[in-house]
C-alpha cells in the first residue's frame, strides 16, 4: 500500500480572462473558452479555481469582468491569470504593459497562451510590446479591410521612438529557440 504525501507547496489561485466581440455567433465561442479554462484549471492539482472572468463588447466597452478580476488581484485572491492572447487582455501595448506591471508588483503572473508568454519572466515586457503592437495593427487591418494598414501602423509604432541607432534584444522562452530582434532607428 502506497501512501500519498500531501504537497507542502501552496496551491496557486488561478483565474482566466476571456473577451469576445458582440454577436450571436460569438456566444458559443465564449462558452467554449470558459469550459476550456474550467477544465484546464481543475485538471491541475497545484491550482485552485479563482474564477473565470468574461466580457463581451467592442474596444470601447468598460469591461466590468476585467475590472472585477483586477479588484480580486488587488485583494490578494488571485496568483495567476490565464489569457488566450495579448489582444484579448488589453486594448493596446501601453495598457497591457501598465496592467502587467501592476499585477507583477502584486505578485500576480499572466500567461498569454497563443504567444507562450509568462509575465513572471523578466524579459516578457519587450515581447508584449512588440506582440501588442502587431495585434493592434492586425485588428485595425481587419476592421478597415485589406488596405495595408497592418504594415504601416506597426512600422509607425516601432519608428515613432525618439531614440536613433540600432537596438538588439535576445528573447528566450522555455522550450523554444532563442530569438534575436534587431530594430534600427534612423
């Protein structure tokens, strides 16, 4: 007979955030996301469900569930947040970085599944900035049709910095080869 030794590690209080646009066809997507996160969190013995927060609406909505989730983080009731993608978490790269920084100071990590980014990694800020700019540009491109906005907007975001010269950053993610990003400001 084998004895089960209880884990001495405290369980992480894990929440998930989902956001979709308004529309009848989107309701089933939202339910599928909620079910996915409920199953994923419940399947991990080191995690405790801290809530599934889901908003619907466009980029101008107040996102009440997002605000509720942030309040729970400030109250110390959440340790980790799972999100499908950066573009679902924040409206732009600046908002994303500001929120991630606040959460990091509270001891809360955010995992962006599509981009495989965990904000507990100190190098995550640069990657979030770049991916946030790309996601915003893609969103604007989709909203305005195929008119080349994506390339122009991303180029503007990168080149609008007042610094000139070459900037190089190597990003390492667990289980992936390292990536080097080179940005030349002229």
